């Protein structure tokens, strides 16, 4: 069924479609939603993201708001013995 047939606002995009466009895995989007970084709408079990939420999220990401220092894992030193 076309999106226009169910009366979706033109500014809304299915989350899955947006993720394909930006090349992000669904598990990453799940973490973004869980952590409150990406605002979404749940309409009858389908997840949508508005244009405003997409623009806001990308602007915050480009500004470096989500960046963190890389963490190097500690090495396990094996003693010869």
C-alpha cells in the first residue's frame, strides 16, 4: 500500500527506509532510539522518523555532539612459564 494511501505526512519516512539511505544497521538505530538520540513515531507498530527529527539528528552528529574518545582494550599479558 503506498504511503500516501494511509495518509502519512510527507515529512515522515519509515525508519527502515531512512536507515538504508544512510547505511546504518537496525541495531544501531535501536541504540540511538533507546538512548534518546533519535526521536521516532510508532504508528500501529511501524516506526517512522520525521524530517525535523532527521535534520536535528544529523546536525547534532555533524557538530560532534555524539563523538567520544576511542577506547583501546587492555591487553592480557601472558607470562611464559
